[in-house]
C-alpha cells in the first residue's frame, strides 16, 4: 500500500502517459457500453469475471444455484488476510502521525511493535478459522504464510516511515496529519453501482489513490485478467459517478524464499486503455451468456486445478 506513492513518483506522475490517456474513447458512461437487452437479466460482481474456473461452472453455481454453499478455502483466506493487513497498516500509520508530535516520533520502535502485533493477531485469526476451511492447511503452510505477513508488514511500514521522514526533512513547518492525508490519499472500498454496464449494484474496488487511480489487491500468481478486472471497476465507476478514471494498479505482492521483501514486479500504474476496456466488455458478455444457458457447465476435466475452489466438494466429490 505505502509502495504506491513511490511508484507514482517513479513513473513521473504519469505525465509520460498523457498521450495514451488522451486516446481513450470508451467510457463506462457511454450508452454503447450497456449490455444487450438479452444479456441484461443478470448482474455480476467483478470477481466473477475471473477465469479461475475453465468451464465457468463456478459462475453458474454462484448465480443460478444459490442453495449450494460456497466454502472458504485456504487460498481465499490468505487473500482476505493480506487485504486486511494492508488496511490495518494504513489505519495504524494514520493514527500514529495524527497523535504524535514530530519531536516524539520513534518510527523504528513503533514499526517493531506493530509488526509483532499484526502477525500475532493474524495467526490467531487463522487458527480460529482453520478448522472451518474446506481443506485445512498444514502447520508448515500456516507458518510460512505468517512469515510472509511479517515480511509484508515490515516492508510496508518501513516504506511509510522513510517517506514520512523524507517529507519532514523538506520543511521547517510540518503538519504531520496534513502531509499524511495529502501523500497517502487513499479511499478504501468505495461502493460503486455497476448496473448500467451489467455489473452488480454494490461493487467495491479495494482503493482509489488520489481520487484518480483505481486499484485492487490480488494475491498469488499473476493473471492477465487482473487488469481486465481493473478496467471493469474503472468503467463501473465512470458509469456510476459520471467521471473519468484513466489509470489503475493491481497491487500484487508475491514472496520468494531468497528475498526478505515482497516482490511487486507486476504492480505498476497503467493506463486503462481501449484494449483493456474492450476486453472487459467482451468478457462481461461471455460470462452473461453462460448464465443464460439452461444447463450447468461441465465439471473441468482436471479436478486438481479445482482444489482451491469453494465449490470443489460440490463439483468434484469423490475425485482425487
């Protein structure tokens, strides 16, 4: 989260993208972006645009078979926990600078105490939910994930403290709260009505940065459709708020045993160009057509690829 202002500065405040932004011709508020009448029966969440299920059986069950219970999985819990950690770190940092004078700032001690607090709190949360998961993680898996949370929290809070020190070093008179709100200008989980473009009426991108860059947090391996989902959020925002959203970011932390910091190799700010917008509209229509079918899609041929799905037991019961 706190890495985003650095990415923003590193990319020259997006000035180099001005020409690409001016070339955008497809906007969510345009009438041409509405789904065809025959596809307007269903409204879907942005998460249902994903291609995790090769046959879109997941999509069909979630919208056409509400009686089927969606189980939480270990992979899903990890993603939810990481999202929570980002938001908790933001609140901790905001409260710290809002309640502490410049003379009393002690970032190093504050970071150490909060890393331990965050990791321990999440470990307790995982242990409390572990027994209810569809396929319980091993002790080693839990320990490995908690180590990743430790790495993430340490890195993000150190980036925050370094950036704040930099801001403080530039001025004789500094209002810490104002500096924080100006440079870490995030709005989280802003509700957007996406019904005008075939999406749900209460979709929530993970954050807006500087009121202009729309972002989502995605964990695990990189998928190309992540950026298409950002285009969906942007166009829903445009349709709902009658304004323009030109840029997005997928915050995608990954971890490697040889690194002591998270990897953000795919987390650059990008222009949500017409290619991505057309890809979203095509993907939306594809998914809506699945819901128009009378018969449920077939179970994927390789059930091993479905192990992390919350409908695994319903679809693949009795398979290895």
